């Protein structure tokens, strides 16, 4: 049998599940092709295939899918409705599969997650593996191994961040937001570059141990049901005592963020600023905002 | 005598000051940018040069701020290039050490700066909306056939300001046209417009911020007495407009240049050099960055805009 090539768009949930996905398909012996970092071409293609009202991250995703077309046998486009009981994800994540299917009409992998309907991650990976023609036994062991690797890499990132917090005396900023915003070349990386030039230590909100998530999230938002936003909120609660300031990164116009950002901005006790990123290329406004935020933190340090 | 030059170059106007070691303003100038920051700065230099005795005064520090700060900073070989929020705060604090809140409405953006114990603790800028900025007011003035400079005075004569939808420039404009066609008085509409600028500002930029007195109001729009009055009615206390309010950014960055350990040797003759900018698109990777190249007398002095080292024209 020829090796199956799986294309993974480097956008949206890629940044959350990349370790799991990549290692799962590797364990099954598939070829994997990942689209490159977002560049101008990808962004322009994405805008072309998107509705005007889509958020920036969605537009970018469309561009990444377009890049992968005809470069692989299947494209992994998950349909995630619910990953934790009684909680919700942004509707874009449940619409994504059908949206891509209707726009591009290419071979997509069937990857469905809806915990409220008892379709959990194991179920999703099993159906996905079976649809690609692998045996049940092989799928289960590939999934288990991938899950362990994901856990290990995640723990490693968290402990690396912990030791940075403990060892460095530089000004620290918590970059908080969805991973697909934080790590995208046209969203979070633009901010990251400014911070790095200013000699700031960056703490990322997704490097967070979710052990105390439920108690931590309640300090800011007791009745939140957006799973990914809860993670951001809990991480902010967790890190707010060890950082100098928080930059909340949002892509325009995000629905769930518009709700939870308000709660965060009103509750956090340290300097915080919300940067809303859109597809405009000029970053003068961004530079002014980030620089003046750093100025505030530096002045506060001097006063202490 | 040592002196320091500060230049604040915004979308609409360009401001410059020269201060001495005890922070006195020796010279100042305020001109329109007219879409050409480099030309505006040359004019500004000539204006400032005339006001001082060049034999006695040596400029050893240059600071730039405003949206063209990088370009002009490169051109003037500035030792400090600072964002306008910090520059405005520093400038205002030097004259009003007790200030708690700064309202700033300029040609294209509006900001609020919150200060506690002489340091900036929070700020906000308008994001995706330009409603209520200077550009909006001047376009509405020309629609009503009034000089924007007279706006404030006319607004004060109104006894019954018309309500104008403030959410958004587009809605405000169509609402304004509607009110005109309905037969409302011009002064009432103008006063309503001033009020809408204020409520838009407070609901947008000032949203969720604790506004405490003393409040200083700056930027081009602060020259509009109608907006000042509308602010005072809305926040319920005095709003101070300094006669040098338009120079605060330039003053602030001049003070920062003074504080900076780096010194430069500035000559006014720089204004006679031939500066050029050129935008080129880099094709070395798929990002296609637009790189701005600045040259002085045909020699490349700086370039920026590249996302990766492929487009680094300076260090090759």
C-alpha cells in the first residue's frame, strides 16, 4: 500500500493539537505535510475564500487549506462541537468541516468530536483511523502513544516556562489568548517580535497546567461555558501574580472573546491591554500600543 | 547653551519645540503635515531656526514622536524615538504634575491616558473606529459650510443641542444629514455634534476607565471650545485646556531626549539635505514585505518593514 499523505493546515486548532495529530499519523506510518507559517499569499488566499464577517484566524485557516489542496491525499479538518461536558466551543469549530467541504470540495478526514453526544476523542480518532483503512488495534495503540507524547511535550513546555519565571528578573508579560492567535505569524508573532526587541520575557497563556482550572477560572468568570476561553481565563488567574503585565490577544471579530475579554479586563488587578488584530498590514498602531504598555511596566518597576 | 529639540509629527499637524536645560520653551512651531512628513519637518526646522540664536544654542538631543516618528527620527538622527502616549504623558506631567487623566483627540486617533502619582498606569486608543476625531469634525464642518475653527464658538450659542447618533462615524453622518433636512438650527446641530464626539469618546476610548480630576484635554480637537464644554458637562468637573496643549507631545519627547544618556550633534543644515523615501516590495520569500528605504543625498541611511532577515537591507 502506498503511504497516505495527510495535510494539516497550520492554523486554528493545529496550534492546540499539533503534537497529538502529528504523532498519531506518524505512528500509523502516514506522510504528513504541514502548510508553512502564514505568509502574505496565504492571508490573501484566505481572505478571497472567506466571508467578510469571518474572524481573522478563520480567514487565515482558509488560506492554509487552499495551500494544501492537491499536495496531499486528505486534509485534516476537524469538526469539534463539544470537548467537555456541558461546555461549548466557538461555532466556527463545528462549522469548519462543512464550510471547507463546501468551499473546496476536496478529500477531508472524518474527525468528529462531540462529548455531549458521547463522541469523545478516542471515538474521533478511531473513526478517523478506520476511514483511512487502518486496523482497530493499530489505531488504538497509535492514539495511546500519541496521547502520551502530547502529555510529555506539554509538561516539558510548562516546566520550561516555570523555570523561566523562577530564574529571570526581566520584565515579564503574559501573552494571553487562543494558541492560534498567539503563534500565528500575522497575529501573535507580530507582538512577540516587538516584545523580544524590547528585551521582555514572554509567558504564554497556553503553557498552563489545567489541574486547578475549575477553581482558578471561577475567580474571574464563575459561569463561563466556553471551554477554550475558560483555559485562557484560568491561566491569567494562575500567572497574574508572577508577571508584570498582560497582553490579551484577540483576532477581530471574535465572539466568545468579546464576552470573556470584558470579564478579564474588569477583574485583573495588574496592567492589562487588549490588542485586537485585523488583516490590516500596517502595524504602526500596534507598535504604539505595545511600546507604551512596556513603558508603563518599566515605570512601575522603577517605582517599586 | 545646550538645548533639546522635540518633534511630534502626526497625520494632520507637525509640532516642534526647542527647550533649554531648565525646560523653558525657546522656540516652537505648529504647521500642517499636508501628507508629506519630510517636507513638513523641513519647514518646521526653518521656522525653529529663525526663532533662536544659533551661535549661542547647541542642540545636543533630538526626540521624535507621533505616527511618523520613525521616519523623521531617521531623518533628524534622533537619539530618542518614542510613542506618542509616553511622550504626551511626560510633556503634560512637566507642566501639570498632579494630572490624573489626559484626554487626547487628534486628527486621526483619540487616546485616554490615566496617571497615578506621576506615572502612567493605563491608556486606551481608538481601535477600528475614527468617529469623533479631528478628521471627522472637519469633514462635517465642510458639509455644513462652516470653518472648523469656528465650530466651537457656534456650538456655544446653541441653547438646545440636537441629539446626534454617536455610535459610529457613518451613522453620525447620516443622522446629521437627516437633522439638517428636518430643519434643525445649524448651531444646535453643531452643538449636538460636539456632544456626540464626547459621548463617543467616553463610550469608546474611555470605556471602563476611571476618570479622575484634574483632567487635561489635548490634541487639535481641544481647540474646539464646544467639545471642551461638552466634556465638562459629561464628566461633571473642569477640563483644562492648556494654551500649549498642542505642543505637549513635542515637549515630552524633547524632555526624554534631554534625559537620554545618548547625545547627538544636531545641525539645522540637515533640513537642506535631500531626503527621499522609496517603498519596495521584497520578493525573497512569500511574505512580500513592503520595505521602506530612506536615503539622504542619494545614500541609503535606513530601511524597515521586513519581517525576516532576507529583507534586511541595512546589514548586508
